[in-house]
C-alpha cells in the first residue's frame, strides 16, 4: 500500500499542505481548507489536480 504524497495538516491559524515524499510543506498557508481540496488530498489525487485546486482557491482569496 502506497503512502499519500500530499496531506492537509492542521497548523496554528489554519491548514498547510504537507508533501510526504519530500518531507516539507508545499503551497501556501490556508486559513480555511476547502472541502474539494481536502477530498483531493485525502483521495490520492495527482500533482496536477492538487496544483490546479490550490491555484483556484489562491485566486479566490485575493
């Protein structure tokens, strides 16, 4: 069984995306983690799908 590459982790003030393969934080700090992004992370979505969702939600925050 493979480990998930990306996982949403709770940190003070919100959530961050953890890259388990590289063992570091990936992406920006989010105050609210959208359900669609969380489902993609926990469902094992690929890099392209996660990146597209992060870009979309980052644009909405501005």
